[in-house]
C-alpha cells in the first residue's frame, strides 16, 4: 500500500484541491494506460488522470452541460448513459473503466458492473456506503430516510435509486466472480479507515468506499 | 506533367443582378421576416413562368468570384461510377494565412445548397457568408490562427465542375452528361485542391449535414491527412426517409416543363417553379415543428381573417415561397439533382464490408461530433452510431447533443453551445498540434 500512498501523495501535490476519493482513484491507475470514466461530470477526474498519471482518458457523461464543459477543456467526452450506452463498447477496449459515485444512480448496477469488466481489464468503483453509522442512526432511531451532507437529497427527488452498503457490494462481486484487488474505505473526514479492519468495521465507519476490481478467473 | 493554373477570374466580370418576378409585400410583413433576420422582404405571389435572368443559378458556373484551380485534361478525376471528369475545375475561397510548416489549414465542407463563400458576402445574393458564426477572426475557427479553405463541391454550380459548367467536348453546359458523382468523388476533388496548395495534413476538416458526410469520408479515406475532424449534424449513411425527401425534390424539378430533360440552358426559361418547390419541401425538413409553431403558428399573412383563397394566406406559406424564390436566384436545378444524388449514395460502412468501425480502425484523428435534439433529418441516433464505431475503432472522440428547437439548421445558426464546444475542441487540438495561439509569435 505504500506505493499507492506515494501515488496519492503525488497526485495530491499535483491537485491539492481535488476530492479525496478522486485522488485515491487516480492512485489506483497505472500511468500511460487507457481509461474510461463513466459519469465524468465536469471532467475533474479526467483532468487529474491526464495531468498526474499521463493516461489516455476518455469520459462519458449524461448531462449536456457536463459534456460541454469537458469538451471545452479539451477532454474526449461523449454524451451517454451508463445504462444504455456501455453495451456498444467493444470488449477489452480500456485498461480501466471508472464509475465514481455513480453506481447508486444507475438503473441496473449489476449489468453496468458486468459491462465495466467486459470493456476494461479492470474497474474502479467508488460509492457512498449506506451502511455508515450515521445513516443507520437516522433510519434506526429517527425512522426517517437519511439525508446527510454527503447524500443531501430528499427521498422523493433523489437520483440515487440503488443504494448499497460495502458488504452488499462485496457480496455482488462474489456473485459475479469478480476479484477485489484493492479496497479502501474513507471516514467522514476523508481519512482512510484502518486497513486491517474487518469488513463489519468498514461497513460501519466507512462513509464511502473505493474498489479496484478485476475479472475473476 | 501539366501544372494546374490558379487564376482569380471574378473581378473581371461585371456582377449582373438577377431579377426575379416578385410582388412587393406590404410593410407589416416586415414583422414576420424580422423574426428571421431576413432583410430581403420580397416574396413570390405568383410563381408563374420564370422571368429570371437567363443564367439564373448558372451565373457562377464558369467564371466564379473565387479562386479557381483547373486540373488539365491529362489528369482526370475517375468517379465512383467509373467515368472520367476532365478537365476538373475546383473553385474555392481561403481566409487567413498558411503558416510556414503548412500545419494550420482547416478545410470546411459545405452542405447541399451551400458553397465556398463561407465567410464573405455571397457574390449573387450579397448576403453574409453561410458560417460566419463559426469562421472568422476570433470565431471558433479563428482566421487569425488558421488558414481556412472552402471549396465548392463538384456537381455544384458555384465554379467547381458541375452540370452547369461548359463541357469542353460540346462547348455547351454538361447538363445530365456529367457523370453522377458521390460524396467520395467530392472529397477526391478536395484532396486534389489540398495537394495543389502543398498541404500534406489538414489540421481540421469540419462541416455540417452533407459537409459532415464529407468530413467522415475524409477521415476514412485519408486518415493520415486529418489531424482532427468535426462532423456536425451528420450521418454515416443517408436514410431511406432522406432519400425519399430528395426524390420528391428531384421529381418537382423534373416535372417542371421548362426542365426539358436537363437541357434548359438551350432555352431562355429555367425550371424555377420545380426548383423552388424542391427547396420549399426540403426547407421544412431543416426546421422543427416547435420552431415553426413558435415563429409562425397559424398566423395569417397581411389579413385579419381567412380570404378563402389559395394565395399565401398563412405566414408560413409566405415564408416558404420566399425561401423557394430566393433559392432559384443562386442555384442551378441540375446541380440540385446531382448533389442530392451524391448524398443518397452515401453509405460509408458499405465501403468497409458493412462495418463502420472498420472505416475508422486505428485512426489517430481526434473527432468531435455534435447533434441537435430537434434535428429530425439527421437525428442524434445517426451521430451516436458514428460515435460507437469510432469507439470500437479506438479513435479519440467527443460527442455532444445540444438541446435546441432549431432543427437541422441549428448547425448554421448562432447556437452558443455549438460555438463553445467547437472552440474548446479546436483549441485543445491546436495545442496538441503545437499551433501557437492567435496573435502569438510562432
């Protein structure tokens, strides 16, 4: 993990203002590789990858504004929908396919994940952990759908339709025979949850998680 | 080998004004046309027998107000149909300056009824260039930074070899004796021009609609010669529906008794009614239902109540008639047949065993595609199919669908998202190509 930590530090130095999860993802990507970022927003991660990892970075984004911003910055981004358009990509066309904080907003997360590991040799997925203690507390003690600073939508207008916990996600990877190469959970301060902690601990104290996945044998 | 000659001929000719038989419309009609920014407030009230300038849309065919390169008889263009066009003439305009490395050239490909006058006043109509929102100093295709070339397609009527050009074998215009041409033939002729200008690689090839088809053909035929490509509101093949629309237009022209099997130039009349109807029908396909409703609704033209006649009672009728009548001033009916036919034949995948991805396999060209939500002539699905093929071929591609109600014509209009996307894409490609910013010292 020290090489990863070094890479994260290097990336952090390169882009001090970037989100911690994006820095973590950037640290998982080998330099000079081919990367597809699904749901690339305004291209923050693509830029970070291009600048700090020197990769051939491509993006897909649903919103016209996001795509416009990206193309105006000189990034290669196409307007598309993870649920609809991944099927059109050929096998093995990327080294990494990244889905950052988006899987919970897809219609068919399982299908999307399968496509990611068909298109790319590896997949990187980050998502908010619905098993975090704050969320459990809101639902368990207050009996209300959780609204946190990280997940600020009310139940009736949220784009997030498929929440999962870290354990749910691990279980899905097992169902799909996906190999977890690395996994990192971040607490509310953005610090990493203790590396050698058991899954239940991560699931309780990780506010978000980042998984580096590859096809199982 | 004989050298092609470049001559500027337009200045030597007097610019004759084309007179069309039109009836003046009362002043309140200004309001309708002001909505479109149209300064010319004439409209056909009676589309009767053409009392049109004898040359009509053929006026620029042989002596255009443009630069011209003539390739001699010994260097024929072999068309896709297997026939020869010789001598081959290509009329073109340029803007800006070619740098010493010849690395800053941008080729603009025009659409069906466009021409090479992309950023200067049109020699026949006096109207501004057709893409001045996109091309000019400080515009996305910045003429302070790039050397911009735009040539009239072969088959056209603005100076490149077309049916209105003189056939040296007969001393008369070709008419239908010109071989039927394809988009690839047009691109071959452009490549000849680019060779003639001494340019190995174009920095960018850009165009909308049929221009976008040419951009795709360029990228497929000459991948090494295109650094970046912008096909806008384009398709890799012409749809059955679009072929159908074109056929309606061609039949309108051929049904005009003055068409005379394409040999109207032997008489004083022109098939102007047919060509105007073709243009009116086509013009509807360039707009959207929403835009037509927003601009015209069911409003009446110059009257408070229906007159129960077949005059142009609705504003939309008056507008379409205006489009038809102004078009015949500047376009040749036979050219309309040839150029629509070229679009009909376009099916890029068909040239690559049915796989569009193979057309772009291994391409190093950077692509940026743009489509428009309300474009039902070249809908977004067409652009997506190209994007998928480019992705499958491993090419670098950006794609944006712009939300607008302006229909297919949006690519010609002042759509801020189109301009910002184009500028961002070109600026970043120019950095990658090592082109200095406009005004910077190289």
